[in-house]
């Protein structure tokens, strides 16, 4: 193998189609933020100072940044205060507007941008006090992945561009602010908080939350933040997180971010979890009361290696983040809860993958691991495929080389490329060299390129055996055939219950649904995953007795993973379309802008035009 291509590939030569920045010409290395949170106007008044390094010779005339819906008031040389010329470009669909700063001479080393966000900023959700648990204070949180950082910070919003950052956050007195950074100190009476992230990270990992927030330590380096009313329950639910960190360290080397805290956000948080460094953001729907949904925590932790240390260079390389993380998540589940549980979770994931691949609405091109997202919103690409096909590919490698060798390879990969971004082609070169030892025949036999660049699910898929999952499947088949529910055991875990529910046929009769709900009270389930799986059956089969529960669920939380399939199923069933509109009318004002965009598209609602 030649040396040159690898070096080139690792340099991330391919441009990021989702950024309007010019990192090839000039590189920001540090970002200093001063943010004033203004709840009355739902805006942040900000100053961002970017420290620059010339990447090109001769030095670039311009600095190009990403923005979306930002009002830029002034740009200056931070050292001298001298004003710099700037211009906002025309809005580009999905991307926002380029901010072009003329650097001039003498060249500023730090560029200061004074700006204001808009009330519709796509990263931000501003909650009224009544949308929080205690109802005492308003709440704000951000969601920057994939390309929403630009709606609250002018920056090079590409996962291939990393900076360290520091921030001063000015919140109303009495409020607590937290960020994905070390907490340096605060003056609560003034509402001033200071943060610092000394490891270089991409903009999508910059995160902020502010509101009435308490903290409880779980171990020396882990803890949980939440609204006070949720704190105790959250601490109980997440009691295993220190064990998770230790398991992850045993497998893939030291945890590099010093602390791992989690903040449980209000229910409108649009994701299950978001791996913001040092501070995972989590949905309260993980709090099932029995620790049965903590694999999501294992997932977000695993991103501290796959994603946050070694980062997908573009959103088309997203599987490098999510596929690796899903694989590691499952290894952690095995370490903590045993092989049987882990294997059942693999099978649940593979079922979702098969459903996605065989869904007539899925474009064949979207069943590739490495995908072309040019001209598309990268949030469109966040479906199950990069997660489960990516993890399945690593399991193929595991079967071929054995765990010890794959683990050694992965650990070395994380070490060698820590705090850098990685392309799919770059990863494949490393894989060929370090795991396959350049053996072209083995490479071919493993079908690597077919897995990564081909469509569908290659037949080398490794399907683990699982006696317990077989029983759940058999119980579903027996129920479908005879209506007998005695195959369902009272001691089944959440995973087995999900295996059962997901193995039921799509078409169920009213009598069958009645029998299920009578026996298992699915409509009343306090477990969000089980409730979701049940409600999907209810919608597809127009099972009206479950509709009050459906409405409660959809107006009570805003997690995209649950909203998308439920609204889609309601929209596809002519008998539930009106219900979908009625529920959404009520729920829309309570959802995060990212969830609103998703559901607007499903139901064909025209929202306020975005940049
Ligand atoms: N990083 C993702 C969430 C994400 C992906 C946000 C793409 C924005 C764009 C996070 O790690 C994640 O995958 N969350 C999952 C849970 C996980 C257990 C599969 C979720 O939110 O459901
Ligand atoms: Zn993830």
C-alpha cells in the first residue's frame, strides 16, 4: 500500500458538503464565547472570539463561517478592536448563510463576532416554566448535532474542524447553567457561569442547558444533573454508570474526558441521548424505574471513544460514529448485564435494520453505510441503518478475527487518531493495513467493500443464537395463531417483551389487541420503549381504546425516535390521519424545532421557512 493516499485521506481532503466554512484556508483553533440568555425574547446575545491559524500559504484573504438565522452586529480584531468588514451570503437550503469576514492586514489572530440568535434558532428550545417539572423557572437547552451549532454560534460547523472552547454564560439570577465542558466556577447571585473545554472538539458537541437544575454525584467522576423533582429517580436509574466507564476503559483504553456526567432534560428533548463531551444529554423517557433502558447510557458513553475522540469527518461518514458506538454499547451491555441480554439486543437491532431495508419507502441508496448526503439535511440520514448495519459489520470482523484481535485493533485505532476526524476511506485503509495485514484475499472474502459501499444487508451477516429471544418469538407466533398468551412469562425482561411485541404480525384484530391489553396492560406501561412498540400496533390496526394513551404519550414527550414512526403510521392509516393532525396541533408548540421539522415533513405541514 502506498504511503501517500493514507496521509491524504487522513487529512480529510474531501470537502464537507454541509459546511460553508473554509478550513482549508484558515483554521480556528479556539473559541471563546460570552453568552447572555434572554428568556423574554428567546434570544441569546453572544460574542464569539475565534483564534485563527493560517492553514494556507499565502494567507487566506477571508474567514468563512457557518451561520443560520443569526444577526451579526459587528466583527472586529479582538486584540485591537479594529472593525473588520463582513457580509452574510444568500441562504443555502439546509445550510444557512455563509458569514464572510475580510481579514485584511495586519492579520487578526483573534476575530470577535458580536451577534444575536433568532427565536426560531434550530438548536434551541426555550421552555416556559409550565413545561418543566417544577414549573418554577424557564428552561433552555441546545441540540447542536448534526448542523445546528451554527444557529447559536457563528463557527465552522463541520465535524472535521475541531476547537477547544471556553464560555461565560449569563443567565437570570438563581438559574443553573451547564455545558459540555469543565465547570470553572460561578456567581449564582449574578447568574454568571464559566466553562472550559481543553480538548479540541467539533462544533456539534458544544452544548448548553440552563434552568432549575440540581446535581447528585454517582461516583468520584460521574454524576447526574436534573430538575430537582427528577433527580433522585434519575440517580437511581443511572447507578451503574461508573461500572460502565470502567468496562469501557478495560476494553478500549482510558476515558479521556475526566468527568462523565449526565443531564436528564425535560421531556421535549428530541433524542434518547446526546453524547455531549463530559455531559451526556438524556431524555427522561429512559427513567423506566427498573434500569431496563440504560443501554442508551452505555451508547452515549461509548461515543466518548467512537465519535468524540475519533469523529466522522462528514455526515456521510456518520456510521463511523454510530455503527462503532452501537457495537461498543452492546459490548458494554454484555459486560454489565451478561451475554444473553446483549444478544437479545443485537437481535432487536437486526430486526429494525431488516425492516428499514425492506421498507418500500427506503431509497436503496440509503441502505449504504457510506452515503451521499449532498443537497440533503443530514438529520435525514439519522435512521437505524448506520447504527445497526455499522455494528453488524464490526461483528463480521469480530467473527473473522476474534474479539481479542478486533479489540486490540479498535483500541489502537482510538489511540492513534484521538481528537481527530476520520473519513470512511481513511478508516478502510487503516483497517486493511492494521487488521487485515494487507491480505487482499481475506479482504475480499470478508466483503468489506460490499458492507461499506454496497446496498442492503450482505449475507455474511452474523446472527447470534438466542434461546430466550426464540421463546419470545415463539410466544408471538403462538399468540398470532391461537390467541394463547401463556407463552408470555411474567418474569420477562423489557428486552424479551420488546422481542415479543416486535415479532407480532402487523395486522392484528380488535379481539387480539383487546386480549393483549387486558393481559399485559400495555397501554398503561410506564416503559417508553414498550409503550411505543405497543402504540405502533394500535395505530396500524386502528385500536381506539389505546388512543388516549397515544395522545398522552405524544403530547408528553418529544423524542424523535418515537415521534417519527408514530406520526408516520398515523399518517399512512386513513383512519388515523385526522387524529394525527389533532394531536400534532396540540403537541407542536411543545416540541423542539428539530422534532417539529421532522413531523412537519411527515404530515406535510408548512412551517415557518428556515434557512
Ligand atoms: N448522537 C446521537 C443522536 C443524534 C444523531 C443527534 C444524529 C443528532 C443527529 C445519539 O448518540 C444517539 O444515537 N441517540 C439515540 C439512542 C441510541 C441508544 C441509539 C437516540 O436518540 O435514540
Ligand atoms: Zn449515538
